[in-house]
């Protein structure tokens, strides 16, 4: 039994994907660069409430003023040049006064970033510690449930931990701050914290590649791990394998064609989450063994073309229209990210089983990035000058996303005399190229051929799929989404969160996010001339870029709150599990 508690105390709270703890970060080089009191306060802003996004795309989390000040002192003790201290003294650095000014400034910034419900640093730190304590207790009780311990056995384990493990000289924190004394006390702590003993959920992805559907799943799993213990399954490994590991959702491979193996996997869980229409076989097996399930449909395949998309577009040997149609009839809960999708599949499911939940976006990370990163420096690092107008097309480079339409419109722009007369450079950035399927490779070649033929290729950059996309939005002036088939792409919401006007096709769920001539322009699908004219209007009336960008930001805050999305999914799973009780 001792192996169950072979841990280092205190246990740290899990950090989100792409984050590193401040406690393990090397602060010294940063403090060596401080030259003034203003710069000193700026480092505090970066290293505390406003999360820092590093050059490699990762973030630092969980700091406070005290930690910052302690690390600054550590840096000085570690041998920071004495002349630096004298320089700071020349600016009459008063720590107490600086603290007051910095707290006031940061509280304003935090209010802008996190809204009126933001807490003071002391309250937030206290809440984090209470959550850590409750999380430790919950994990212990989950172990008890797993191994079927009774109350007497749990009490014996608690007593052993307190008397033998925590009483040792190596553990300096008093035992009463780390673990309760009895099962009854543990349950009271769990209930008072709002944390519940988690059910086990198997989440299924169609891949671990970086794309919108998988980013959605990563965000959702991270938000719901307070009520569900997740494992994530995909047919094969990919770049996001480690992302799920980093948030405590262990990833596993599985064979979607092996129904017996899939049934064996699902039998170990209390519920399952199937992400994308391609997980229809998971829904059928879950229904067969009466396991509660939630199916999130990101696609908008016309009912009469389901077979075509299964076989011709996504090359799924194990999937066909019959399997998908049957899954719609068997699913316990079906979630659509847009109303247009619900209408697309109308008649295949019982209306009472369907919900529309708009995909939220992680505004906290976006806000922190905007607050801490210089736009001019970001543009410079990407190779753009302050005078450039940068058009961004974000998304997997394939026919469905319409990059060839963008290339043709850009060719028209570059050869337009009015645009040529502008004194600003026009640049196009496409992010999302991959070389997996032959049709994707051929499509990229077609884009390059179009741009080379018009003499525009030298003004265009086509980048591979990127892990950290925030710098590209930050650098852009206008974001393009001329897709031929979509649902409601997160690219649009993310662009609006960065206050960028959007030009997108008026298809599927996009009009639910963008109103024509308000947050941007809506154009017909496949119409490069319409895209060219919409871009030309923005370029010749630059005040529209600012106005539409601000309206887009307002709409994101109003309609695509990440908190609202996660709250709705939380309620959905709670209801589904209660129905199974």
C-alpha cells in the first residue's frame, strides 16, 4: 500500500497544456536586463497576473508578487552585477511604492482581461491552495472507490499517512494542512470545495494532428477534468499526443475497425465523448453496451453526400453512410456547434437529444498574449515591416478551406492599379500546409502555380501547420476564410478576439458569427472576384479595418465565451450521468 502514497509533497496543481511552472523557470537573465524602475514594474506584470507567452509558444503560470520578489532577490544573490543595483537605486526605487503602483496598474489590466469577477491576488492564491487540497483528497477517495475500500480502511490509510508519512522530518508542512483525519472530514472538504468524485470518461478523436476539432477537444477536456477523469483515444499518435498528456488525460491508440477491442475499452469507463462525425462506430458500440455517450459533430456533410465524404474525401474504409445514420439514432446526446448543422442532419435524430453549443475560444490566453507581446516585434520576427498590410489565411491548406480562391484574389489585388498606388506593402500569409494526403500536396502546388503566374509569389509565405498560432493573428491586419465547406470555424472567432476584420464565405454556420458589413464581409463561396472586391474596399478605407475589428471583439465577448461553452458541457455531462444513475 505504501506505493500509493510515494509522492513528493506538496502536490502541485496541474497546469494547462503549453504551460510551465514559474517555480522551475530561470528568472536571472530577465532581471539582468532591467535598467529602470519602469522596466522593473513591467517584469512584474509579465511574471505575475498577466501570463507570459515565451518565444517557444509555452506559458508561465502560477506566480504572485511574493514569488516574483523572491525570485528577484534570488537573482541578486546569484551574482547579478552590482552596477545594476546602483542603476536601480539611481531611479530611487522604493519597493513599497512600486508595489502599490504596480498592483493598481495590474488590477486594471486584469479587469480588462478577466472581467469584473477577477479576484485579488490573495483571494486567488487562497482559492488555489484550497483546490489543491481538495484535489488531493478527491484522488485518495477515488483510489478507495477503485479498490473498494470501506470507510474503516480509508480511515486507516489516512491515519497512516498523517502519523508516519507526514510526521517525518522531510515533510515540513503540518499534516493538518495536507490531508484530513477521517473519511467524514474528507467528504466534507470535497463537498465544500464543489469538487465531486470524478467519473471516468473515454474521449475519442479522429487523430492527434493539430486542427480545430482536436484543439476544441483539448480545451474541453482541460475544462471538464474537474468533474471527469479523461483518457483520450485516437487511431494513431500525432503532435497533440503530448498536449493531452500534459493536462493529465492519458492518450492511447485504438483500432476503430476492431469492434471487440473497442467494446473492451469502453467497458472500463462510466461514459464516453466522441469528437467528430468520424467517431460514429464509438457511439454504436457505446449504445450496444449501454454506456452513456456524448457525440460532438463538427462537420456539415449534406445527408446525400455522407458516403462521398467517408470514402472519397477522408478515405475511411470502416465508415459509411449506414454506420453514421445508425449512430445518429443511437446517440444519447448530440452536440452541434452551430444551428445550421442541426438543420443539416435533421431527421436522423430525436430533437430532444440534440443541443447547439457554440464553440468558445480561450480568451484568457489570447488576452494575455495581446497584453504582453509587442505587435511590432511580433511582425518583425515573422519578417513583416510596420508598413506592410498582412492578409492572413489560417487553416489546413486543402480545397475545402479555399486557399486557391485567396491566391486568385491576391493576384487580382497585386495587379490592381489603385492598390499598386498605395504606399504600403501588401503581403499574404497562409498557415496550415501539410503534406499527408496526395490531394493536399497537389492543391499546394496549384496555389503556388497561380501565384507564380501572376508574379505575386514573392509577396506570399506558405507555412506548415503551427502549434502556436497566436503570433500570426497578432501580426495580421485582415483574416480570410473563403471556405467551400465549413461549420463555424474557430479561426473566425479567434480573429475577432484579436480585433481583426474577417472576410468569409456566407455558408453553413459562418453567418451565425459574422454579420455582413459589421464584423467583416460575407461573400459567395468560390468567388475570387468577390473576395478581391471586399479586400479592396478594406484596403482603400482603412478606418473600416479598425471599426470592424472592434465590433468583432464585442461579438466574441457576447457570443463565444469559453466559460459559457464549458458550463453548458458540464451541465450536459451531469445530466447524462444522472440519467444513468
